[in-house]
C-alpha cells in the first residue's frame, strides 16, 4: 500500500479538528453545568436549569461543530480510522480540566493519557480496510443482516435495563452506568452517521440518495440516538470528574464502535494474524491507560476535599476555637 488516499487525508483532518472542538466542549459545558447547579437543580438530579446558562450553550455549539466535522470524517474515511482519533479529545479535555476546572491531572493521569494515545495510534496505523460502500441501500443491506441485527437488539436491551433499573440505583455513584449508555448508543449512532454521511456525499456528487426511504430511516434513528446520548452525557459531566469521564467514554465508545463496524462491514476479513495481534495490543494499551487514570483519580482531587474529621485531627487542639469562630 502506498500513501494515504485523498479521502483518508480529508477524513483524518476532519477527525482531528473534531477532537479539538469536542474536547473543549466538555470543559465549556461543565462550566455551564456548575454555574447552573449553583442556582438551580443540578442535571445529575434531573434538573434542566443548565438550558438557561450561556456557557452550556457555548459548549453545545463547540460540540456541534465537532460532531459535524466528525460526521463528515465518517463520510470520507472508515470508522476504524476515525473513531480511535477521539483520544485527542480525551487528552484535550483532561488538560483543560486541569487548568480551568481545578480537576488536577497528576503524573499518573499524564501517563494514562499517553498510554491511551499510543494505543489509539497503534490501532490507526494497523487498521483494516473498510468495505467500500457506494449507496445507502448497501449500508441498509449490511445493517439488516442477522449478525448486526442481533448486536443492535442486544445494545437496545442492555441500554433499556441500564436506564430503567440501574440509573435510579447507581447512576450517581458508578460512572460506568451513564457512560455505558452513551457508548452503547454511540456505536449504533456511528453506523447511522456512516449511512447518512454517504448519502450526503453521494447526493452532492449528483446521485440523490434522499429519494430512498432507507436514508430517512437512518436520519430519524440518528437524531434519536444523539438526543439520548446528550442527555446521559450531561448527567455524567455534572456528577463525575471530567478527566475520568473522557478516557472511560473514549475507550468504551471506541471499542463498541469498532466492534459494531466489524460486525456490520466485516472489517477483519482480509487481515493476517500479525495485524490483528497488533490491533489487540493497541486496545490493551488503551485499557491500561484508562485503568491507571480511573484507579488514581482521587490523587488529583484538591486538598480542600478532605473530611472534617481528618482536618480536625491534623490541625490540633490549639486551633480549635479560632476555627469554630471562622465557621
């Protein structure tokens, strides 16, 4: 194989710019959620006061720009090339959170980010060629094959169980609940994005794909999936540390999207054993980085979060009365 095709280069540039906007949007939106939570009901408690907050809307604009660029990237390049580049948005959001949200990124967090980036780069460099799709009807054919229908049904059932059973019980304490919903639905969203992106690309080239019912079915599903993801992403951002949300969401979303793409487009069919092992090594590297970030996240919390009991013990009895007067 020679160099990258012009389509892949366009897709790569769009994916990189998308990561910058999306990574920044996490921070801007969380700023808005924090401001809204100070005066109204927090999003994590079911409130929607953030809709009146300009910072949240600025974050939404940044995210929309990023998603549009990401949307266009999928029309030009295969999902297995575009999706792992989301590592950049994870790193950007973690670094910005360190400076603007006081969510300190310690040395283990930096190592975790680096591992995620190395792993995703490994996957990109050894990604399989995606099956070439030239019409929406072809995408529909792949989407209605038994293998992908089974995957889609499993995703919808698991998401339903998470929303109706586990969100009320563990949503506020277990990050994986909210992020799991976003990631599972995200894998289906990307398949819809691929279909609608191809439809738009072909339509602009002179072959109108919007005359087909399949294009509109994919469009409606896409809108529904995005709204569901946004709702639970807001809850996650309002409840948990951004520097931890980003890598966990990245790993789960990337893994499930690549799995969905493999099932739908049979991406690994023409790969040899060494390529597959290298890609799996990339995944292990990403998972190691995420595990490191997740397990050491408390090391980055400010000292002011220590409990009153610890504070009293460390300060000694001679400071007890002045402290009481301050409180």
